[in-house]
C-alpha cells in the first residue's frame, strides 16, 4: 500500500511540476530561514546556562537617586564586596570582577590578552571548566588561569601549565605562574576572558583599596539556596546607609527625590542568567527578551506563511484530483486510507523541503553569522532532544498543513468527486484573512526597511562636529608610556606633507578595531551643586587634529606651562555650569586643586547618535594615561598615508599589533546593531513578499479553475480580456489594499517608537508609508495577471466544454 | 433475490420547492439478470444507478441488498458492502491517470487487503482474460477509448463482484468499440453469471439486456 502511495505521489508531483517546484521552493526558503532564526534565538536564550549555580548567582548593582532621576550603577568600590559578605547574611560566595586587558611579556612575545581580575571565589560562583592543573584556580596571589587558546598564543606548542609569564602592571613587569589551564570560554558566555588574574594584582588596586568613593569593578554574588533576592535586597538598606552616608547626604543636598521606600541608594540584584538581556535604563535593570522572541516570531511567521501557501496550493491542486479520489472511493477506499495517502504526499514535499532548507541554512550559515553577529553553529544543536523536538514539530506542521486539505478531500461526497466539481458554498473568509495578513506583514516589513535605511543613512552622513574622514585612530597598546609613544610617533611622522597632525586621548571616537568602548564620568561640587561631566584626557593638538570648533578662548598650548590645570569644556557643559562668561570659571576639584576653563568647544557628537550631547570636559594632565592615538592625514593619498602611520607605529612599538582605522569606519561600527536589524528586516520583507506572492499565485490558480465556466460564458456574451482580468484580479487586490490600510498605521507607529530611541533622528515621510503599499500592489497585480490573463485569453468553447 | 428497492424517494430542495429526482421507485433484481435503464436526459437514470451502487443516498424508502438493509447501515458498512459485491463502469472510464494498466487493475485489491502474491496472480489472470497483457505497462493516456473501457471493465471485475453497474459504458466510444464492449457484457452475463445493470441512451444497446426499465421525471413508466 505504502509503495503504491509513494508511487502515485511521485507521479503526481512530477506531473504538476510548477506546483511542486513552487511549493518546494517556498517551503525550503521558509525552513532555511526558520532554522537559522530559531537557532539564533535558542543560542541567545542559552546564554550563561552552562554555569551550575546560575539560578542563585546575581550581579549586584545600585540604584541611585539623583536630581535628574534614578541612575543605575554596576560599578562598585573596593571594600564593598568584603563588607557586604560580613555584614549581610545569606551570601554563599561573592567575587569582584574587573575587566581590563593584560599585556603579557614572555621572552620576545608581547601580547595583549583579554583579562579578568577577580577574587578566587569567582571560580566557585561560575563553572568555567578546568582542563589541566589546579581545579580551583588562582588560589595564590601570584598564580593565573589561562584558557587553552590563549595558552597556545603565549606558549606555542609548549606545555603552559606551571610556566611563568610576566604581566605589565603600572609600567612594571610582574611575574605570575600558570596554575590552571581552562577550557575555552563557551560562545554563549557573557563573561569572556583569556586570562584570570587575582584582583589584588590590578594596577589600580593600591589606589582604590579601602576607598568607598572610587568605583571600577563588577560584583557577583551567589546567595545561599533558600535566600530570596528581594529579602536580601531589603536587608542591605542599613548597610548602604552606613557606608554611603556622604554620597547620600550630597544627593539630598542637590535635591534628589527618594525612592518609594524612602532610600537614596538601594542595592539590587540582577539574576545572572538575565545579564545578556539586561539594560540599565531608568535606574533599574530592565530584562528585555523581546528581540529574541521577535526573532522566534519572524521565524514562525515565515513558516506560517509558507505553510498556508502549501495548504492553499494543495487544495487548489486537489480539485484536479477529485476524480481520482471519487474513483478510489468507488473502489472501496476508506476515508482513513485516502487521508493517509494525501498526507504521505505532503510529507514527501515537506521532507524534501526540510532537506533543502537545511542545506540552504548550512550554505548561508557563514554569511548569516557575519551579518547578524552571532556565533551559532550546528554542533550546538545536534543533541538528540533537539533533533527529536525538531522532528516532532515537523510532523505537527505537516499534519496540520497537509492534513487539512486531505480532510477536505475525504469529506467530499463520492458522486460530487466523480463529477470533478468542488462547490464552494461559503465565501472563503479564512483564505481572504490569511492573504490580507500575508500582505499586511509584507507591507509592514517593507516600510520598516525604508525607515531603517533612512535612519542609517542619516546617521552615517550627519556632520558629527569633527573630522571623521581624514583621521586615523588606534589604541596605544604597547608597553611604552603613552606620552612617550605619542612623542616618538610625532618624530617618526614629522616632515611628511601628508601627515597633518598627531595627538592622543584616553578614549576612542566611535568603535575601533579593538572593539572596546567605555566612558569615564567625573563628579564634583560647583557652587553648592553636584555636577557630572564626561571626562577626556587629551594631548596637545587634540582639537586641531579632530577639527573641533573652538567657540571661545583657546585650546591646550605648549606655550602655556600651567595648562595641566586648564580645562576645555563644551557648550552643554557651559549650560550645566550655568555661567554667563565661561572663561571666568574656576573649578575646585576634590583634592583642592583649582582648574581654570580656558576654552569652549562647539558641541560635537562624542557618543553614538542615540544619545543627546552630554557635558564633556577635556583635561591635559600627564599623570593620567592615554590609550588612543589620533593622526590627521591629508585628503589625498589616504591609503598611502594609512600605511605610513602603520609603519611608523611598528617602529615605535615593534611588538604591538596596529589596530588603526579611520574614524568614519569607527562610527560605522557603532551602527552594527542597526545594520543587523536592517538586514534582518530587509531579508524578512523579501522572503515575506516572495512567499506571499507564491501564495497569491496559487490562489489565483484555484480561482481561475473554479471560475473557468463563468469566464467562458462571459466571453461568449462579449466581455473583453481586460474586463475579465479586472474581474478576477479585483477580489485579490482588494485584500492587498485592506492589508495596506491595516499595516500602514502600524508601520508608522512602530517606526516612530523605534526612532524615539535616537536623540538625532530622521523624519518619517509619507512616501515611506505609501511606497510599500504601491510595491505590494504591483507585485500582487503582476502575480495575479499571470494566471488571469491566461484564463481570459482562452477560447470559451474550450472552457465551456469542460463541464 | 440480489436486491430490492421499495418506494424509494429522493429529492432536493431548491428555492423553497421540493424537486424529486426519484419518485416511488420499486425494483427487484435477481441474480443473473441483465437490466437496461433508459430514459431522456434528467429522468434520473444515473441517480438511480448511484443509489443502487450506494454511492448516493436516498430520502425515503427501503433498500435491501443480499438480505442487508442498506437504508439502516452506517456508511462504513455500506462501503464494505459495495466494495465486496459491486463493480462500477463509467462513461469516462475514470482510470487513474498516474497509474499503469497493471496498477489500475491492482488498485481495488489493495483496498481489499489481498496479499502481494495473490494480487499478482489475479491481475495476471485478468490481463490474460481481456487480452491486454501487452499493454500492462502503459498509462491510460496511451490507450484508445475502447481499450480504456476494457481496462475499466477488467478493473470492475477483478474482485469477482456479484453486480456490475455501468453508466453509459459506451457513451464515449465509436460504434465498433461500443459493440465490442456490449458483446463483452453479454458474455460476462451469460457465461459467468454476473448481474449487470446498465444505463444507456441507445435502443440497440438496451436490447442486449433481458429487461428494460424506462424512467421519466424520476418515475418508472
């Protein structure tokens, strides 16, 4: 029997080539896309789940009340971790965690590794598997744990365990022993590092030790099994009041409003498994998995569209097979067997499509990974449970989408089937609704694409207030002192007509090739008010190098010896200080050092465009390190100049890699999320419109077969081709228009709320809503016309005879 | 007695009016009969044949087939009944286009769950009997109308039915082919004792039968 089913199925499929190919094509694309998307979503959801104690581990953060509202801070002072463990009950383990690069020096190797400076309890809280050596890493102050890959980079093929290596700490080489080799950090870990070093070894340790007002690291805590995080939070109120008394006093003085429990500073716990989904918007951690579920949603949507198409097409196709089924019935086929036969046929199409879809997803995996910036791989999804789940899901999908038409077919009476007519008494509301939704989704996605493109283009072409085209920035990642390195660089590049300026600062603009981004904020009291400003340490010529515009006063100048006590501030900072004449401002910083404002800069976008311009203050103090060099080159021969800078830096720091890039590339890199979103929505809209059209095509096919006789009669009476085409297309185009009417306001609203995240944004113009409708309308028209024109052109005697 | 129809009525409601397709039909058929049903278009010939074949229901009356009361049977039992005892032959043959001659003949046996070896033997026997061994691997579209109807009859006969119902079996054939088919029916009836009920328009074909039933507007005349 089964053999017979397969035989008939194969012959039917090969007979209706167009139908089968359309079906398999649509389903393969849908399955391919759905596989990749759901893998991404699963991967995102699996973040940090490999830690054994993940359910009892939390990240500590503080919600602080300020005059401008609540602010969250994940950075903590050095004494906090130990103090809280002693004073608040319920803690099993607590660990400080400071992320900072470690410059490794060994023989002739000089290498920057991703370092974490942590307490030894870090490895009791988190389960990073130890491959070799001490199972509880960094028990001693002078021992380090290093990952397998990093060990290979430092020691080559040599056995790394037990060897020593030197790390540059505050300009001095310190010697450490490798006591454990760790397995490489899993891709789905939000804590990443190459090397783990004892917290006390970090360069800043002596400076921050015992200080409650200097914050620079994260704290992770593992609570006792039966301790509720909420009650733990409540138990810390007295602790916070005691240790942050001064800070709280200042907040009260500046007019901060206390929270609903009457506190100015509240310790909070963020479940560690949620850290990769958390953002600290308004003082509290907001865990937002919408994007992940959105990815699932898109995957599901695409699958649904494709399956609806399949179902509609099966029904359309089955009208041609009514006679076969009538005959099978008169030969005594029970309903169950007819159902099984049709379902087998669906199953074959689905299995082929899934196979092709899998192939597609393997083919596109690499480009998918780069575009969407994920690290998925098929190995993560090869466990028996996942494969079983996948199979079950597949069966359910085929059962529904293949079973429904099969059910319809078996329900039709034998006589009616033998006559080969399918009478549709009811209006196909379900079908119409599905088509409307399909086109609504397509229009929505196209609108989204347009809005995203426009915003991306706006952000990339916006004048940021500095020269981003001709300035190269790169991290000063060698072992030389940064001021020395910059001076050597100046000497190397001197006299070259294509090199216009060389400078440096402690922060990058945009996101460089090293991928790091941070901000330093400084707070001080000015005339009895607390003021916060971004802080930037610069070298001479910084303003000239970046073509920043000075509105008042002057920049840092070698002619003035006292410039290490001078400040250059931006317009927003002037506003925040609230002074008429900015050049008369004197600011007393904490240790009674008097700084004088010497210049005012026109506001420039030193942060991403979704933030409005914040106050910034430029310092020039050789006591503070700088981390990035800037070189302005002449507009011509840009690439030659780039090589020049690269070679010069290689002579200054022979062992350090050159990670330079132009600032406009850096700015582009900050738009990675937007770009990924744009690509996702663009490809989503392409897939949606293609699948919708396949569906529409199938539907027009069905309707044309159903109305063959009507068309014939109309032609005999004298209707022309155009009017018949219009008659047939009208019903479908109406659906597209309804879809447009529903989708447009939704698109407008969604785009608007998305753009609200950007302080600097493009406007939504009416054409961005109209164009998608027009596109969808015409694509739909084209799709329908293919079949309706054909029907209208046919000789009426032929269509009338078929009855 | 093979089957008995008592006061069969069948109607449809159209525009608030009841239109009768069959009106008070009484019919007894004995085994070995060859009956021709005649009448103008729309007189209810095909409907009557479908009712006898249990493909279609009726609204009133009683139908006994081999001591079974068809009117009180569930659909599944009815299907088992006609699967077992009735073979159908159609004007437009209704062969499955995707299957070869051999496979078409095998089809009813599959639904009756015969074993593979048995099926093979029965199909080979039937191909032999109808002299179409050479055509066993051809698809219906590759045969002439007469040959297709031959296969249609072979398929109807393969499971040894007691009754063959033929709805204008020669309607799509030319006269020579039609005559051949009618001779075949006659032979089946006389030599193998198969009961046959056919619907026909042609007086000549009707004459092959042992009894003629005339219908007009759903009524026996």
